[in-house]
C-alpha cells in the first residue's frame, strides 16, 4: 500500500534539461500509435533502422521445401542471427520455442498451393486475435497486383490493416509475382505504392534495376525477398545493392536455409544490413565462418 507519511520529498525535476523531442525513425510511421511503434521497433533495429527477417513460411504453399524438411532442426540454429522470424502460425506454434523471444512476422493469408493452376487466390486465414495470442510484431498479407484476383487480395490486405490498426499491429504487404507478372521497376513501383497507400506499414517486394526509384516512391519501409537459391556471393551483392538503393532490410528464406552454411550466410547478410559491410566483406565473412 502507498504510504502517506515518511516519503522522500520529490525534488529532482531536471529543470535545466528540457524534454527531448525525438522523431520516430521508421519511415512513414511518425504518426502511428505507441503500440504500433513499439512493434516496428522490434522489427527495425533502432540503431541501424533496418531488419533481417528470416522467412520460413514456404511450406504453406510448397510443402517440405529443401532446407526446411524439419523446421524444429532448421530454425533454432538460425534464430539468434535473425531480428524477425517470418512464418505461419502452424510452424511457429509447433517448432519455434517461445523462449526465443524474437519478433514474429505472422503470415495470415492462406494462398493456393503450387499445385493450383492459378496462384493468385488467397483469403485471410488467421484472425487478428490469434496474431495477438502469438504476440506477433507484424501481420503478413500476400497480394497479387495485376492478377485476376487483385481486388480479392486488396480486400484481404485492407481487412488485416483495419484489424491491425485496432490493436496496434503493423501489416507487411507482400507483392507476390506470378508467372505472368512483370519483374520491372515500373511493376514494383506500382505494386509497392498501392500497398503503402492501402495502409500497409511495411512492404516486402523483390529487388530490380532502378530500385532506388521504387524505394523513393514508397512512403513506408521496403524489405526484399531473396528469391530462388543463387550463389552466396550474388545474393550478398543483391542485398548490398538493395540496402544502397534504400531498402530497409531483407526478408530472406531460400538463400539462407538452402545455403551450404545457413548460419554463416545469415550472419553475412546481417553484416550487410546492419553494419554497412560491402558485398566482398560479407562474402569473406561467410567464407571465414562456414
Ligand atoms: C513469399 O511470399 C514467401 O512466402 C517467402 O516468404 C518469400 O518469398 C521470402 O523467401 P525467399 O527469400 O525464399 O524468396
């Protein structure tokens, strides 16, 4: 119980130190609520302003992808080097110990499997209450800009943004690229800008030529996916170029967990993202660690 008598008199009001007014460092998030900012600060490192997300949600459309045959074996050695674990609720609940205490980017859309003739159909499969129960720092929604189901995927995104805004959870809009979709600056500018204007607080897309004009035209942070497995040196070059061109980090999967040494590769990517290492320095780090 609070005492009424015998208390030390309050006297240190720091009268010579005015309250510091700081702006929030995450692009486009200045006017978000405290809880939203707190979650964004779990995603984007306050020192570098960037993030390394480890994506291992591939099983939700591809089944047991190479490198992710056993999530319980693949993820624990990598988790210490990731800022964010990006996955499905099934993977997180069954294979990610809550003691890792990492920021979670929770995939909340259910999309068609790789066996389906049209990969652009999806719906919201995870309600926001389950995202809260999982202590998600971010909700992830797939969109298919330019596909037959474009509007349906925009509705999924808007629904989750409305739900996320109610509870202070940012939404990461993903620009999926289908077989028939372009991978040009023009396409990625259009797609990322649309998702940001719909209200997504973070966008995930792919790196392309002229990427600095994609990030410049997008009012919120962009992270890049890694794409199909390519040689480590090339991936580190892509990561370096993306950061140089204004990306706020990576959300990388196959080029990490399918690397000949996933932990070394993740640490090398980390050096590029957080320590401004060049691609050559990061590749040397990879070679020395592997
Ligand atoms: C895309 O939506 C997938 O679910 C992956 O999360 C994403 O493509 C990142 O993984 P990767 O670096 O393997 O492309």
